[in-house]
């Protein structure tokens, strides 16, 4: 009877899943490999293998018939079942749909991604970005939309940033490509205005835990207070969040790094292994929405207000006072522990740090635009040879300590893990010899230019020998110094000299930053400059990191970090400074840089898989989520409006991802030590 019951439940579940679904029509000859992808088709199943992800290697599926299109306009969801055939490797994959062909004007695309453990099979779902749904009035930030009556391709491949080439990087089966939820597509509301309520939420949608009154905010706080009061600290943690019951290493009274049993770890002040499970942007900053000149946007009178920081308003109502910050940070501190976080990531508020309950990182400077730069270039980098830059860096920490007691305290505070300097710089290596072109295009008084030409003088001695090697016609060294022209012809000697100087300059930058930290705070970790994605595998950057940084920090917006690394990647600790996932089910219209499905359960699973990939990587010593709070509905100053928070604009936690992070925090040490990629953390 039990077997029959289980069989009946399984059949019922399958029937529920398939109700209203429609297979996406295509034939075997509509399936083709992209780049180095290898594809085999067996009926409705596609076997895809990718060893080298570059060039968007993968598989492309097009509609039957010459110039055919798929009409997906009546369906809410595009779905496919993905099975990781590898028995060893976690994998990641994205599903793209598009109109037209890049770079034609009609080209538009949308994507969603997934990470799968070895042998795992799950359904990847995309909420289709119908143009009629996102046909917002002019001036209102709207998400990217597609004419879903004319979809010309569905593709599966790996989204940048790319891992290095590796046999079996992706080995998967794609099946049951289908459309789901017919007739569930909503059109943009009419009338559209107003569309922002008094709590900063989208007026025209409903979702669980949406705030409808001040009483909702107050009640949420009261209920959460009970939940937090009943919460217990993860049993595996000591007071620093290190592995209380794990191996005992040397206790130095400070955070450090060490390799243990073939894996890099942080080590807490008591000598316990520590994995930094952290959160970024723990502040009261609200990224206010501008309301001046836009009164029709708001479902309440805005008066003479120029902008509104809704999260601040909501917190004032929630705590019943204007000066809510002390209570708010006490709540945040308890939330971090309750959600399984043992670290304050970048941009943590000093008032939270001052509570002294959670280990923290600190940003000493987040790219100082006032510091000397390289000529008129747009490089997010410095003239590291300028005496003003050197002088500023020499006293960076003392100058900050004089203004901020928390910085002074961090120098001797055992809770301080270490310091970042800068964020997502462009060293001029994303395009060939970009830094050297910027240097040669600089005015003659530019220190970095004088340094470069000085090096060339020492190598070539005479301008004649340089001209012969470079194929140039400078009259003399002074003429070269005055010139802002970049040689059109790039000889081997020019490229070699450029690479040598670029390497020297990057080395100098990291040495100065290392000395900035270690000369004042020798017991604090220098955590690097927070590379963007895979800048960290560029040889001169990774070499300098290995030489000067205690930890290499990289921000990774991909669905898994499991295969991060390369032949040139240094054997050193790696911290993931930023990652996130988002969906479109709670009244927001941009899921961020890593869309993952259709609801918060998909986001929670994506969180778990990402941390599992990080925990099993022998070099990764931590991962910090970006960011604590959703961005504003209509965007912050640079336009980002991502649904990427652990809480929304009304300070309401997303319970699904909070439960996932707690499970990670409770079990991460055992999971990392066992080293087996299993779906469950326990």
C-alpha cells in the first residue's frame, strides 16, 4: 500500500507540473553547437559538453522552418530540465532567449541561470520578459523586455566571467524544453500612475508580506523580536564564529590565514578554523528616490520633498522614533547571527562594528577620485608614481583614525579581520596595453609618463634605438615626453616594453597598499582591492596579489565559484567579496546580475549551491553577499534597481534565503572538511 501511495503521489506531482505546459517545438536539425561546445541530440534530449567556455560555447536551438520564430506571448514561464552528468564537478549554466542577432538593432535577450551539484537534476525556469508586461510610461525605469511573439533562439551556455578551460567543465543533459502557465501573462497596468506607494513598494502587485499599513511594520518588528529572542547561536561556533569543535591551531589573538589539510582557511584569534560567511552594505543608507518633478509617480502627496529614502521612513515607523539607528543596528547584529552570518563584509556601518559582536572587514578607501590619475583617461586607476599619491597612502590609516574612532580601535581589535583598499579597479589590462596607451597620451608633467620614459632611456640609451625598435620617429626624448600620440603600429618591442611597465606599475600599486596596512597594522590582513570577476586570473595581477596580499578578494557574479582558477592562479587564500541572486516575484523589476528562477525558493537554492561551491574550493576562505537590502524600486544613482536583498525596502526579511543562509552557517565547517558535493548541507 505504501509503495502504491508513493507511486500515486509521484504521478499526481508530475501531472500538476505538466498541466497547461506545452513542448517548445524543434527538430534535431534546429540544434547546433556554439564555439567549442559538443552537442548530441536524442529526440527531445540534448547532451551538452563544454570544456572551454569562451566564445559563449554551448548549444543554440532555433525554431523549425527557415526564418521561423516561436510565439511565447501567452505563457508566463519557459522551462527546461537540466541534469549534471558529472560525478565529480559542480557546474553552472545559463539559458538565454533572444530576438534577432547581435549586434543588430533588433537584438534583445534575457537569461536565467542555475548551478547543479554532481548528479543533480533540477528544472530551470525563466519568467518571460514580455514587452506588454513591461511597457511602462516614458521616463519610468523599466526592465529589458522582449517581443515574445518573435523569439528566434534559445541558447544554453556559460555566462561571463569564464572559468579556465577544463575537461568536463559542463557535462549535462537538457530535456523537456517547454512553456508553462498559459494565460498567466499580465500586461502593464492602466492607468500606470501612481505606481509607488508610501512605503516605496510597487502599487500594482501583491505578494507575501507586502506592507499595507504602519501597523504591519510594527507587528513585523514585534514578531521578529520574539523569533530573534528564541534563536540560538550555531552550536559549531565559538565567540568569533570560528569552528569551536574543529582542529586547534596556534592562537595568535588576531585573524590570520593558513593551509590546513590541503585547503586554505582563515584562522580566528583563538586558533580555530574560520570561514568568512558575510554580508555587504550593512548600513542605513536608503538610496533615495527623486520625487521632484515626478509627483504623479507617488500614491501620496510628496509636497516640496526633492527625494525620499523610503527605507529610512519605514524604519522610523517600525521603531516608533526618529532616532531609530541604535535599535536598528542591535536588530541587524542579532539578525546576522540568526541567519548564520559570522562576518560583516564591505561597507559595514561603524555603528554596527562598534557593537563588537561580529568579526568585520573594513574598506579604507573605495577608489578616491581626487587622487592623481593617469592623464585624461577613464581608467579607474592611479598615477602610483605621483608623490601626492604616495604621501596620501603613507598616512591613509592615521588620517582615517583621527576622524573615526572605529578605525583607531580596529588596529588592536581582535574582531577586525582586515582591510580592503579600493574596489573593482581597472588596471588597464582589460584591453591590450590600455594602461600604456593612457600613459603615452598623458601630458609631459605626468609622473607615470616620466617614469615610463625613464625606463625606456635606461634600456635603449638613445632615441634612435627606441625608434628602430618601436617603428617611431621621435626627434629626441623630450619630444617623446611632449607627445600625446600613441604609436599606430605596435611592434613586438613596443608590446614587450608596455607589458613590462604595466607589470612594474601593478607591482608598485600593491606594494604601496601592503605597506599602507602593514606599517600601521601588522597584525591585520591585507585583503586586496576586490577584483572584478576574473581579473584575478590575469598573470600580473595574480602574481602581485600572491606577493603582497594576505587574501585575494574577487567579486564574482556567476552562479557558482566552484571552478574558479587557472594555471596562473596563485596558491593563496581567496575571498569572494560580492555575489548575489535575484528574481521577479516581489514587486521589483530587475533581478540583478544573476537571475536564478521565478520565486524566492529558487533564490534560496541558488544561495546554497553557490556556498557549497565555495566551501569545496580549496582556496576560497569566505563569501560575502551583496547586499543587505534591496535597491530602490526605480534605481539608485547609477540606475541599479536590483532585487538582491535579504530584506526589502520595508525591512522585511525574505524568509526563504534567510533559512538557506542559516543552514549554511550551521553546517559549513563540517561540509568544507568532508569535501563532498552533496545537495543537503547536513
